[in-house]
């Protein structure tokens, strides 16, 4: 059976090439919204962090009608840290739209997502977006994309893919970059003509592979997948099985069934081959599970998700200020929340350690884990995290292996020497270098993932905020040797109390402060960065000794340099291996793991001796 009235597509691209904006305009021009309805930009980015950062973190399902055809669209993340989302949703679709920026061209993540699509033998429509940019270079971008197809061993049919030239922002598309379009009709028509309709046997036993999990407080877990064979109905008895886990074999009942219509889920009583459906009422449904008819429980093979490459320890907060700002502060709260995250995040791993106060959380990159930390902070959790560390492996011969990354860096020509030197110190190897028009150099490096921890902040400072860095996981390679993360030491608070202008004025001569006057600090808390390599203790709670020759008001004349306020990412990059980051809903504080100075010195000495 061929469902000619349905098309299932995913929109894939490098971060910030315009996927979500493209989905917006397809929704608008298909009549999902009323003509007078106010619609927010990037309407698919529903999560607060997605809106603030302008990135997609979770894949989203939507559907539009074009004529008599229903087009199910999945908007996928573009950032490498959320690659796990892309890998699995491609199992639901029959083709992809690869969005490429008309100026930036093929980028690392473009290669990653295209490779995944070609491996699954999916037809590709290339949409060269932002064609209205003054510096757009469509001819060069077409050549780059075709080269990329060849590099990835694309078949003759895949190479013969259609190219659409669009400005998602303006809502126009055309088949020729010299002729501006008037609407998105050329893209809609190409989807109908080029993307194959879903096929399957309507009369066969039911088979649905769950590719995404949604979560709703009212109905719990919601499994999203495509009906590969048969028909699924409300109240139907099915068997849940898994191709990678033989222990999964359970009879369950379909209590509610939904299809997608615009931005909404619409309840339906049944769905057949090719439909993308959401199923609620199955408490322990997981990504990769197949729902089958009891008479033929055959699981559908599923793409194994790439393994995490970095880990952090999430620890119960035990600082002197613990429990004063958060709603959820105990080890039970922390454990519950971390394991709940596994419901929806397939790339995350949570492991218990030998103490109930600490959990090892592994993810695909610093951004992946920082988004989890930020979400927990906003929900009222209070905890501490350690510095990110990479996950090593050993090969058959016992050689230590570490995760490697390809880093593609665009910098102004004047900074290229500085950046090359910085990455060489972090064990990076220059693989290629090319100049582009407009005084920019593109550098391609192979570098250990460790070398990129804490690098972005330094990189932006060195390039005066103009450099762009994109990274992509590139397998495991031999261990490259020790890397020094930070050349400067920390300024550590000597005693607990409230910061005073007089104490801060004396301390600011030693380096850059992270705190201003009137802030709570405690002994062992990091309140700044030392100008030199070693850690030093400073007393920022120190008051001026008052005598009959000193007026208490003379402090008013002291001039303080404004403190450097670190964002969550900057703080995660800044902390060293002997430090923790204390996270509360109101504050982010850096502290030493060992707060007592005597014990800290002893531990340092023991480490040096060993």
C-alpha cells in the first residue's frame, strides 16, 4: 500500500542555518494560522532556553496540509551536542530537506546530518537558505554540497537531488537563484514530487517503532513513531518489544492516540500505514521500543545512539550557604530529577557512585550538560557540579584512547596566528587552512575533546568576540598527553561573611573579581581570578580599623572595578579540577572542593608526592 496523501520529512541542518524559521513559514503559508493571528518567531522553539539562545534542543513534530496531501514535518536540532535527537527521528521519515546557509555553505554539522540521512538511503532536497544575504554565494555553495555528497559516497540517485533557493525570513523560494520567488510553492511542489510516499502493508500485523518520547505531567510518557505496517486503534492490545533488548516483552493497551495537525495533537480513533502518531497511556515506553500485534511480535531494528563523550559529577550542595535558596536540595530530589531526564534525553547517562551524595552524568558535550543544569536551576534545584572530564576507552592492546573532535574555525586573518598557537598548546593539529573573501581564514583542526573544555571563552577573548568555532565528534584516537587547562590561579575568600568595599578594594589589585560589595561569601569560595598562576587567599570581608584619627565615611572614596559576572557556560569553563560549581536558583558560585585551607594544602602536597 502506498499512502499518496502523506509525506513524512525531517528538516536537517547545521546550527543557525534557518531550519526553525523555514518550518515557521511553511506553517504560515499552508494556512495553519488565521490571517490576523499573531505568531511568535521560531514558533517551534517552545522551551525557554531554546527561545533565549535561538537554538533547537528537542526535535518537534508538526504537520501541514498542501492541497490534499498531509506533510508531517520534524524540526531537528542543529547543534552537535544534540545529534542523538537527529539520528533517531530520521527513522520516521521518507526524505529530508537539508538547509544550508547561502554564505556559510557546508559546515561540520551539515556533514554529520547528511551522512546520517544518506546511510538510511533517504532522498535529499537541498534548500540553500538566506539567499537574500548581501554576501550570498549560491554557486560556490552548490559545488560544496555536491563535493560533500561525493565525499560521503552518495549514490547516483542521491547526487541527482533538487536544489531550492529560499529566504525563509522573507517566505520565498525558487528553483533558480537568479529569479526571486514569490512564495514557498516551489518547495511544497518539490516535496510532493521528490519525496516518496510512505509504503507498508495495511493488512499486516501492526508495527510501530517509537523514535521520540514526549512527556506531559497530566498523561505521563507519550511515545511518538510512524506506523510501518498494519493499523493501530484506541483500546487495541499490543506487545512492546525491543530489537536491542530481549528482556522487553510486555502486553500493553493503547489508551489514547493522536495525530499532528499544525502545532497541535489531535485525538484520533485509528491510524494506518505512514501516519506519524503519538501514543499515551504506556508508563514505561522507551525510545527504540516497537509496538506490535500479539500474533506477530517482530521488533524493528533501531539505530544505536552514539555514546556520550564527557561526564560531570552532580553533587548534593554542602557549602555553608546550602539549602538557603533552593526548593529541592536533598540527594533524593537530585536522584529523582536526573533519572527523570532519561525519560526524554536518549543521549544522557546517569550512574550512581559509591556515595548517595554524588551522581555521574555523561553527555555529548558541554552544551548538552549545561542545558540540563540550567533547566534544573530554573526548576528550583540546588546542587554542585564538578569540572567536565572526558570519557576514555582502551583498545585491545591496552592503549588509552580519548574522544577526538574536528574543529572548524572562522577568524579574521589578523587572529589566525594566535588561534593556531592556542590550539597547538591544547594538542590540536592543523588539518587545513583556507582564506575566504572578506579577510577571513578558515582553520580545520583535529583536537582532543579535552582540549576544547574551557576553550570557547579564551577563544572569544582572543578574537575580540568575532571568531566562530564549530566542532564535531570524530571518534576515538590515541591519548595525546597532559593538557594545562588554566594558566591563572584563583582568588579564594579567607573567611565567611559579607563582602566589604575596603576588603574588595585591596583584593582587586591581585586580579579580576567575580563579586561586588554586599554579597555573601564563605571560606574556600572562589571570588576572582588571580593575575598569577597560584591560588591565593584574600579577605574581602575585612573592615577598615576605626581609630579616632580615621573617619568611617572615608571608604566612600574607594573606587571599585565592576566585577566580572560569569554566565553558567563561562563558570563551567573556568572551574579547575579541584573546584566545584555551586548552582542555586538565585546564584552560581565557584568554590574549592576542600573548603578548609589546611586540608586543601595537605591534599595538594599528597597529590604532588604521588
